[in-house]
């Protein structure tokens, strides 16, 4: 509590209310939050529910809760602040500043009018951060940087304000490109709050985001184990734990987390990340990838078929199907020809989304063609992938998320290297694959399944092994495993390469880990 705000009331709740429905604030348990404010007592349950949902990234439900608080207290300035915050999804690089400004306009037409509605200096300071976030000049990235500075000043001014600290941490997580120093700073803030407030959803959530890379993931393993229990009715919280589990190669846990996330999403009626396509959405994509790592090909195929059935309904579902098909073709050494020959309806996607969809479908087909040494088919697909990448890179989305284009460029180089290999230009193929691996290493780390669907060090290792260079192959595969821990194809390749190099200890260790991954496998990928 901020003791400098004697007029503010302090309210603490376990957010567990029985008000549900798509158009109303979500029901269930979302963690424990506390926030000193000057709103009416009757509006506090709705406000605090909105705050907890906001920290859980359940944005539509949070907005509904804040609107419910406004209805109970129309002059409740922080309820308008909260609703406006739901339109900034910094970690996802999404912001609807028009909608946020419309919310703030309902509080007051000008900054001065809005500040006049806030009875305390602290509440005025919170509102001032939104002026920076939504009204500053410049690009979204520039506003994000300015907002992070404003959030830092707020956190320094109110060091005992838990939410000020956490929103500062979140502002750091929203800066791109991702850097270790920025993320570790955010992580240290979230971990400090977590120690003092072990059931605060934001502390647990942001600690996971800060440490969800292989080098740091163990620092947030406790947060991942706890978060799903603290916010059991938040679909995103259930999924979020798998950021740590993927980074550690804990496939049983990845599967469990995303199976629960999908069920929880169905229970609440909608979720921020999967509302449009539960069979093809974010949680489903991670779940299918984990099934592949477990060798559960029937389950991975079942998910892909369910997504395929709806892939003509929307571009989002078509993209989801294309991604699942791509993962399946890459991670299964002999995929069914029906999958190779199946494509989603591309007519529903246009512009940049169409380009991304087409390139995803084409990469899978080209990779399979080169696996079968069909260089003629692959050549035309690679040319089309290049055109799709140019479209994406020149788009606003491509400029906002340049790593997407960078990853596509790595994939294109991988395919061109395989073309050289199939045509007998082995040295040129290896040189291009080394260049692709260096380019992938330079891409800022992205959490989750590999951003480059066929990890370049893995492909380089496989290629070197096929050419009889087992020692060099082992080195590349060890590099691949450091970037994607526990990945089953990498472990399989490492075991083969190490055995060929005479390193039986490494070969046996990799094989044991692979068998642990496959303890529920229905067949050998």
C-alpha cells in the first residue's frame, strides 16, 4: 500500500466471483491482488477482478470487469485507466490506441480533465503514464520506450506499490528486440514481488516471460509450477507455464499445461489467445509440437486433422493448419503422402497474411520434395517462398516483427542449401548452411517451438553426418540442443553422430533422453 495516499482505500481480494458469460467479466479464480484507490467501495470487486484478469492477459474479460466498475462508480478514474490498459498488448506487439483513447475520452476530453477526476497524486501519476503510452508522437516502438521510462519513474516514486513495480517489469518485457539485460531486469523485479506476494498473478506471469529461454528457464520453474494453481481459471495462465517447460524440454509438462489450457478456454467461453480457433490456435500449436516430441504421432495427426477440417472457415485457422502441417512434415521422417498433398484453402487470406500462409505451405512441400530429391518441384516452390518473404518483410507487420522475415530468410537458405546438396555441390551446401546457422543465432530469442521450423544447426548436423563428418556433426547437434533442449530429432541425430564418432557416452546419454521423451510414443518418428 502507498502510505502517501491517505484518501485512498486499500482493497484485497482473492479474485473468485460467480459472474460469467462472454460479455461479462470472467468467473473463477485468477490470483490475489491488492490496490489502494479512491473508487467507491461497491466498485472494488469488479475493479480488482479486472486488475487480476489484466495481469493474466485475459484482456476482453478484464475490459468487461473495468466497465462494470465504471458503471458502479462513473467517476472512478482508475477503472478507466484499467480498461485503457487492456488495449496495450506489449509482449505481443499489439496496441489499439484508438480504442484506448476512446475509453479515456469517456473519463475526460483532455488530459487536464482526466487528471481532475483522479483524487490522489498517485492516481494522477498512473493516468499520466497512459498519456505517454497512447498520445505520444512517433512509432509504436518509440511510444513503448517512452512508456517504459514513465513506468520506471512511477515505480521509483512508489516503491511499495506492487502493481507499479510489475507494470514497469511488463513495460521492459515489451521492448524489442529482446535482450538478456532488459529481460533479466524485468525478471528480478517480478521475482522480488513473487517472494513477497506469492499468489500475485502478475509476479508469476512476468517472471515466466522474463526467463523463458533455455539459459534462464530454471530460474522460473517454481513460478511455472505455482502459476497454474494460483490462477486455475485463466486459460493463458495454464498455457503460460509451458513457456518454461518448452525451454527445458519437459514435454510431459508441456502437454499437460496446454491440454488444461484448451479445456479451461472451453470452460470460460473464450480466451485471449485462442478465442477464434480452439483447434488451430496458439495453445493447440504448442500441444501438437509437444506430441511430436513425445512420439505421439496419432495425437499430433488428430489435432492437425481437426484443424484442417476448419481451415476453410478463416485465414487464422488456415494459418494454424499450415503451421501444424509444417511441423508434422519436418519432425516425422516419413509423413503420410495424404498430408503432403493436402493444403488449406488459401483464398480466404490476402496480403501479408496470405503471404505468410502461402510461404508456410510452400516450405513444408519444398522440404518434403528435397527429402525425396525432387529438385524440380522444390525450385519453383523456393522462388515463391522468396516472393512471399518480400511481401511480408515490406509490410507494417514485417517491420514491426522483423524476426519473422529473418526466420523466413534462414529457412529459404536451408532449402537452397539442400538443393545444392541434392545436385552434388556439397561444399557449397555446407557453406550456405553455416551461414544460415549464424543468421539464426543472430535472431533475438523467441520463446516456444523453434522460430525456424527446421533448426539450422540440426539440419547442418544431419547434413554433415550424411557426408561422413560425424565429429563435426556432433558439434553442430550439441549447438542445436542448447537452443532447443530436449528436441527429439536433435537427440536422435546426436546419438547417431556421437556413435559414429566413437563417443559412446554421449550417444548413450542422448538415446536415454530420447527414450524418456518417447515413453508414451505410439511409433518411431
